[in-house]
C-alpha cells in the first residue's frame, strides 16, 4: 500500500471499529456542538490555504466508523492527514507515512506535531511515534475530502486547532485528551493560529475564531442545519 491515492485495500470492504472516550464538558470547557459529514460529498472549503511551511501542531477530535477518509488536504495529492483503517493514521506532507495505532472507536483525539523533519502522531494521549513525513508547506485548504473530490469524511469532527510554529508535547496531548473528557486546548497551549470549534447550530459558515480568521464554507450539505448536532 503506497498511499490513499493508489486505492489501498481498505477501500474494498474493510469497516473498522474506532473506540475511546466520550467527549463532554471538562475543566470549564463547554463541548458544544459538532458537525456530521455524510461520507458522500459533504466537505468544507476554507477561504484560503493554511500556510504551514515549518513547524506546527494540530489538535482535533473525530468520531467515525468508516476507513479511508481525509481529515485535511491541499490542492495537490501529496499533502493530507487521513485515516486508512481502524489502526492506521496517515500523514503525507511530501513523504507518505503511516502510523499504526490501537484500534479506535467512538470519539478519538488526534494530536500531530511537526518539529523540523519529524512528524509525530499522538492518539488519545499516547505517542505513536515520529517519522519523516515531509517538510512541504502543509497548505491545507479543505476539510473532509481529498484534492480530487474523493475519500469524503463519514462521521463527526470537532475542535480543530492549529498552531503555526508551535511545537506541542506528549504532555500537551495527554492534557487535551484528558482521559476522553476534552478541555479547551488553549488552556494547555497558547492561543491557536487557526481555531474551528464546530459550535454552530445553523448555516453553512464554519468560523475560524483564531488569529488566522480563515473561515470555512460547508459544501454539498443537503440540510446544513440538521448536520449541526450536540456533541454530548
């Protein structure tokens, strides 16, 4: 298996099981709402590409039961963050790398740190290793689909935070995961450059309340109001 682009075996019938904690309010942090993606053509277009040319840290929660789907991608094939199976997270920032993780289900917390040439994946507060996944500008401009409009996300996403030029730590990931009861990431790390809370209840706008002010637009959601649901 070389990459999602080459149709890995998990596209042909494997349905994974993803399990861990159940997000709820914690340490004064209100979990709020989340957004459901249908796996068919729902995705989000960002107003502009996120320029991550060097070190960065990413934190997000996801809840899905379908393999081979994109969380974030750019306009070309070799820049994306995805899952490929119940036990594989993929990061491709110029070099395709897979990270074997414990079988997942329910809500999971993904924490990714690029420090120089090494990109480290933490899942649910556990260090899953660092690899040379590439140093390309991770100029992500879409959420929930591949660059060629395939591998749509099927499930829920919440609290996507990105820190430009900030190098997160294992302890940061442990503290944000908080045994499955998420806390405000900005109570653990400094204010995020890009911050998507997914706390809307109506409409097609996904606000970026971080310094980047790079809002997203829901695309192809048949009834967007019905896709904003409580995370609890």
